C-alpha cells in the first residue's frame, strides 16, 4: 500500500537523508489504506560502516490521531458554546485565575474579557 503524494515526498526525503548517513527521527506518513504511521529512518550499514540501505521503524498512530481529532473537535465545540452562549459563562484554571470569559459574562459584570483574563476569581474586581 502506498502513501499519498505529500507523504511520499516526506518518506523519499527521509530515505535520501538516511542513504547519506543521516538518521531521521520522525516522519509522519499516511498510507492509502487509511493507516497513519510515525516512522524513524536509519541508515543500514555494512560491517565496514558503508551505508547499504535504509531501515524504517514504524508505529501505527491511526487510533491516536483519531482520538486527538475527537478531542480537538470537542474543544472547538466547547469554545463555540462558551463564546456564543447567552448565559454568562466563565472558567477558572487550577490556580484560581480566570481563563475563560464570554460576552454574556462581560455584559453582566461590566468587566471586559481582556481585563478579566488572568485575574484571581477570589480577589479580582468581580465581587462587591
């Protein structure tokens, strides 16, 4: 099974570098079968040290990429929900500082997003 053209170029470049004796630590390539691989390309050497080929060591990252895509889509959906909600929504990080502040919260508190971000929720200018 072969790779799409964009990935063929990456793999060919890794082969060329390995044939010159330069190992390539990471090349990501998608096969036309839908499998995504993370490859390391290493020069294969004779007993005298001469480069005689290339060895690829691969890891199937198909499921990992699919999971990361789901996480990205969920995060994007969450960000859109917060940004477009008519309900005031704000978030606080583990240090108690504002890290999310939507337009409805800004309208309700009269504190703009830029002023709220990074402020301590306990000691910030939000409470009477």
